[in-house]
C-alpha cells in the first residue's frame, strides 16, 4: 500500500520534538520555495537569472538547494532580475508566549 507524503508527514509531526524542528525550518523552506517559484514563473533558468543579476549560477543553485543563506541584498537582486520586488512580512504567531511590556 502506498502512503501519501502529506499523510506520512502528519503522522510524523505527532512527535513534539520533530514538530518543533520542522516548524523551526519553515521560514527557510518558504524562502527557498519562493525563489524557485518566482524563477520558474519568470520563465528563467538559473543561468539566465545569473546573467541578469551577476550572481553566479552555482550560488543560485546553492540558494535553491538550501545550502546557502541569502542576505536581503541578494534577495533584492534576485527579485529585480526576475522583474519582481521583494516583500517581507512579520505575522502574528499564535503560539508565542511572550509578555507585552
């Protein structure tokens, strides 16, 4: 019997320790996926994006694999190379347990 990835993931996330680690990685994964999606929507290869931005194709590949952490400046250059703007946002965290002063 074949198990769907989403079903498997939900089962694994029942482990509180694994869930905590998974959630900690979520922002990084979201950035990686956003870079890949934007590049593909722009119809560009990594090489073409490299030529437009001056960022080495190997570095773009590292960003998309998650083996490098981009600066805000790098993200802005990537966005401009794809004819886009960068937008970052902070959103409320329902699980946060801090005291407002």
